[in-house]
């Protein structure tokens, strides 16, 4: 029995303003229809048109309607089953009423639990304010003693229960749950609910989503003191780990966390409840679901409850209705599996999706320097020398094959370094060709088996851990301080090995040989993914609907041809709207000559020309005299901006700019961006009538932290200046290969170039800029 289709609503009651713009209403309706129709939607709505509010209102309205349809569907199935049994009408009616009441009680019980969590948090906040004193320092008890056995470095047998029957596995699971009950835990059998996964590039952009979410109205049937949807933000350990002692140790945070999880007693992370006791984690889960919060609020909540927010957020996913997460956690299959993110029949909204294709390619492109490869090989040999007699035959076999493979790659790199003539060289080959040049011995090795072994045995962490132990002893003996490495070298090797199993047409290996300050040549083996559709297909095939939204999505055809070329036209939904701002309120000017009549050319070789730099300085000095409040200038690169800063500092241009406006530069360190933005805003909005400066001037970089995902609204940007165009290096072998791939894809699909003069490769080059 198929469920009836949901009609597209005329109005969206949760939209916060009485009368949305027509383009906002059109967007919400289009989004609702796309989700209901299980489509991949490409949505273009310029910055400043309320895109985020429209996306939230449209998707959450569909979610509310879907919940009602699901309940009605349960009753309809119940009624149908009774009718087949020829049950009397009174029994059917009573049974349906009983089912309705049971569902109502379950929902009420769940909401009461969340209400209690909210009240506990409010009481905790009041108590904290009243105390206003420092918390007692927790004794973490990290690290092992001198008597630690080396057995901990042996590889793990992850597939030890793989031969058990499903019945035995289910019995073991029930026994585990029974044990939890006896130790004060609870059975965590909450069913998952329909949800929206909302992703953007950074946590900062997702924090803006939280601001928009809080604006939404409640439905008449909802209590005003409850959020209209249960929200859970997801992040990495880097964002959510609250174990300061572990952070202070440095090294790979993920690996350090996993080690602490497996420890017992005082060695175990103090923010993780003892095994079998899930009450503290369940309490944190309820707190997360009870009150919408961003990633920073979630970390703070974990500190207050002394319970890990990273694992708490994972536990809250099942009953969340809106899950927010950054790109990298959604686009990598392994990251989704680690977090427990199941996209099956769920809706995925990808905001700021104009750079989605480039992001997918970047995330799945792996660069392996020869130095890292040699380090991995060295660590493996030392490890095998120590543990050879302790390894099982299966482990010994896998490790011997891994060493054989790495020895072959190392020899190939050494040969390239020996043949180096002094000029940087780049060669390109397919994964299959790489395997061939490594020799017959390597061709007989199953790389998929090696990768699976690396993943299941955790051997990279084991080898790195043993190597760190030896290095720490050597440092101690020499009276030096040991600094733990950030990522086990074998992890990078493992990622690179995975790429060699990709289809030849999906990507290429770029082999670069160059010389830096080191005496010997540097060799780098870089796998460049060319085909994003293979990676993205996992998401599209699992999800009910995928929405790609952004301010500038043209040409939309690229998303179909490059991301989902296998989908028919009826599965693709396109929406584009203009701006709410009247055209007469916007003035666009192309300036091709400076005040002295000199042509403005900002190609890379001209950027260091003093005359070009001085001409640009004069243009900006003239503009700040007539532009009120805020003005933002974007440059092609940090290098150009830094060079201008030095030049203008010496010839007085910076002083002239500062006399008219308070001057700010985009920082290259990500942590200080928010502080600069706040100071820039204050300089404009808090300026006094007697101030000589007329506002503020912000100098930023295209493609960096301030160029997208932020709204410089109203007086924050009365003028925007873009200096040059950030064209990529046209001689790059990687860019040429990407252009070739896109051109061949266009020819394969039989789609003609829109321009009629440019092929798809040249069009890609311009779009990148």
C-alpha cells in the first residue's frame, strides 16, 4: 500500500516573517516538491535573499508533513490487516484508537524527558553563576607506566567473530544489553526518525544556520518553549574533544582518543563513562536533543557535564531531526561510518555547494612524499624485527606483502631521484600503469586485501605507537624532549594505496621530482581524483533527496554532467532566482585604467610591478574618499596582498587609507578571523560623529575565509572591490588533465558547449576563477 503524495503547501507557517518575498516562497515550494519527488535539486539563490531561512522552512515543513503521513500510514496498515481478517468494526476502531494513544504516549514520554533535560540545564546554569568559582581540576591519569608490556602493539583481529551465525551474534547482543541493565544502564533501542542532514563548508557557516533556525516560528500545535525540531551538530574530535591533557600531548588526536577508549581504570579517558554504564552519556544525549546549539555550545555542554560531547553527539543522531555537519564529514564514506551517519532515505542539503565538485576532488586527492614512504618502511622493519615471533601466520603474511609493496615503491622513487637532472619534472600515469612499473612481484599482490588489513588490524597505529615509544626512550636518554608525530606515516600510505584500486579513468597519478633545500631530490606521488561522480554516488543512491544550494550555481548543467551523469532528466530539479534588491540599487563598474591612464593588468608576472601597485593604491585612496561606512577589497592571493602591504607601507598609501577609514587585513590564521570581523563591524556601527574616519576598510583574499558564507550586509559593505581575477596556473599538469577529463566527459555525454566557441575544458578554467 503506497503512501499518498504530500501536496506542495501554499504557505509555510514556520517562516519567521509574515510575508516572504515571492522568490523565497517559490524556493520553499520547489524544495518541498523536490524532496517529496526524491530528486536531486540544484538551487541558486543569491546571498542576501534569505536562502538559509527558505531552505530550513521548506525542508522542515516537509519533515512535519512526513511525520503526519507516517502516522496515518501506520493506522491505514493496521486497518487493512484487520479487514483482511474480517474483524468487526468495533474491534478495528478500538485497536486503531489504542495504537494512536500508544504513539501519543510515546511522544509525550520522549518530550517529557527532553523537558527535564532542559530544566536540568537551566538549573545547572543558575548554580554555575551562583558559585562563580573555578572547578576542581580533574586527575586524568593518562599515560602508561614504565612497566607497560609491548603486547599492546600487536595487530588487532577485527574479524574474529566474522564466522559467527546471525543468531549467535543477536544472542550476544542481547546478553550485552542485559548486562547493561544490571549495571544501571538502559536498553538503547530507540528507533531512528526521518531527518534532514544539513552541511556547509565550515562550522562558522553552520553557526549562522543556528541563528536562522532560532528565528523560525512554532506551529500552533507545538509548545513555544520547545524547539520546532531536534537539532544535533556533528564535528570531529578536533572540535569536540574536551580532554585538555590529551590535547596537550600533541600527535594524532583521533589515535590518542581511540587508545584511551580501550584502556581501563584510571588510564581510560575520564570523560567517557565506564563500560556498561550508559546513564551519563544518555543524559548528555537528552541535553543535546533538548536545546538547539552550535558546535561550540556543544563542547561547552560536554565540559559542564564532564562527559564527552563527541560521543554524546553521535549517540543523539538517531532521534535528531536536523543534523548539521561540515563537508568533510559528509563527503567521506569512512567519516560517515565512523560517526554512525546513515543517509538511507534521508534528505541531504549541501549549502555553499558552488565549490562542491572541487571539494570532493580535493578531499579524495592524496599526496605521498617519498620521505613519508621511507619513514613508514623504516618503522615497519623495526616493528617486524621486534614482533616477528609474536605474530600469527596470517598477520606475518599480510605484513610481508605490505613491505614488499613499499620496497618496490621506494625503489621506484630512488630511481627517479637518481635520474634527476636538476629541473623540476612532472609525469602522469594511471593507477594501472603505476602497478605495472613497480614490477611483476607487486602485480601479484592484492592491494584491496592490503588496504583492508591496514584498516582492520589498526597496524598503522600499532607501528607508530611502538616507534614513538622507542623515540621517547632515546630522547630521554639524550636528555631531550620527545615530540609525538601528528599522523602515523602508514595512515597516509594506506590512503594512497586505496587510490591505486580506483578505475584508471577516475583519476591519475602525478609523479613530481624537484629539489628544495634538501641535498637529495624530492619525489612526490600524488593521486588526483578526476571523476567526482563515483564518490558522490554513494550519497545520492542512499539518500531520499539531495539538495545542492548556493548563491552562484551557474552553469547548473555542470552538476548534472559531472556529479550525477547517470541520472535521468526527471530526477534533476533546477531552481534559480534573482535578487530581492532592485537593479537600480546596484552599480557595477569595470575599471580597466587607473588615474594616470595606465592599463590595469594583474597577471602573476605584473603583480610585483611597483607602478601597478602604486596605481592600485591611488584607486583605493580615491574610493575611500567617496564610499561611506564599510568597504571590502578582495585580492587574488595572500602573496599579492602581502606585497602590496609592504609597498604601501613604505610609500605612505596605507597612511592615506587609514586617515579615511580604519584598516583591517584578513588574517592567514583561521582562529583570528572572527575577532577581525567583530572589530571591523564595531568600527563601522559604533563610530562616533566626531570621528575623523568614515568607517572601515577590509582587505581580503578571494577563495579564503572572508569570501564566501558571510553576509556583509547594509553598512558593512557599501562598496566591494575585486582586484583582478584568480585564474589558476594554466601550465599545471594537474589542471590540464582535469580540463581534458571534463572535455572528454562532455563529448561522451554528447552535450554541446553552451558558448558555441569554448570547449568544456576552457569553460572549466574560467569557472574556477
